[in-house]
């Protein structure tokens, strides 16, 4: 009986490893559409049909910004009260590319996560019940001298306020750091498939601004476990999850009819019109 149980368990493990290898193969061999949008900056789109990736249809789009002195540089955009679409934020800041940022108060506006811009604190964290730190308060996108980085919560109550970085946007969960996958809790937010937004950094300093569409027949969305694999397969040694769901939007100047690359899900249609208004964005443009 014990021998049969061992054989059964080994079979399950082998099947799981094979499935992971197959997904990796499907992704790495997939062909993307790509277009140059600025110096050392390209937009990529992938369409997976016939349930070929993670046993589902998927649509992935991202902008890769090279670590080059002539490439566009990074900024945080925000509004303290008014909610604005990612595309309108982009036009407001004369951006080249913009992606939705961190979590926000959908009724009253403003970020629910710590944001600092040019050494000025814009928002403090809004605490969860029982003062337990939220999953999206345990990591941060930081920008110094127009270069983007990712940091991990150090366990202290005043971590974000003690950071010396000039520009900070808390978000999360953290997916990867220094070429190691972070341990993710098995909570519904992490396990269920949703539209997702993420930022990743490659070893050479290139940065990926990525969206995964979801809640659509053409794209199921991803769990954070699946998203972590995508970021790893794209070569990111560090990666962070941002606000997703109906907020997920990637805008590129001059792209398509309205600049929206992905298919925002808020209007429940497979088009580029369904943007949700948000409180903040990450954007790039030429260095001042």
C-alpha cells in the first residue's frame, strides 16, 4: 500500500512539473507583436488562444524601457482627490507611456497606499482592520534620479516614512526580489484569476511595465502565482504587483486609436474603451 502511495505521489509531482515545463515552453516560444515607441523603448503584445497558456486564453502586453541614457525616464503621477483614467493622466503629464498605479479609494478618491513625490508625502497608508499591514503595504516602487527600483518592507511600522527615496509608491504583493520568488499567501486575491498590472526589472536594469487582461473570454487573467512565472520567464529578477482588476490599463502615445494597448475590463467588452478612473499612475517621458 505504501509503495502504491509513493508511486501515486511521484506521478502527481511529475505531472505538475510537466505542466509547468509545458507552459514555460508555450510562453518562451510564442511570437509577439512589437513596436518601437521611443529610444530603447518597445511595446510588446502576446495573444494566447486555444487555452494554450495555463490552460486558458491570455492577452499580455508590456512596455520594456532599456537602461540607456537616451531612454525615457520614470515618474509618479497622482491626484489627491479626483479619479482620472490612465490615458488622461498620461496626456496631463505629456507622457510617452503610462500604466495604472497602486490601490485607491474608489468612492472618495486618493491612494490608500503611501505615496511620496519629490520628497513630499502625498498619502499615508490607510490601515486595515486590527492594524494588520495590508499585502499592498509590504513593497514599494521607488524612483531616484529618474531610475526605478523595487524595495521590500523591513517589518517595521514606520518603514515607508523612514525611506530616503525621493519618490515612493507602496504596492504589492512583491512577486520576485533579487532573482528569488517571494512566498505568496494562499488568499483569494493571490489565487484567483484577475486582470493584473505589474512592474519588473531585469538584471541589466531594463524595466517592464506589464498588463494581463482578464474577465474576458479572450483572456482569463492570472493568479499572482501565474503572474510571477510570467515575470520570471521574461527575465525579471525583481517584480511587484500593482492594482489590477478593472484598473488595469497600459497607454502608449500614438498607439492604436486611443493609445490603450490592452483591453480594460470595466465596460465588460473586448475593446480598448473600458478604462476605470484611478488615483495614480507610473509614467515615462523624456528626461527634463
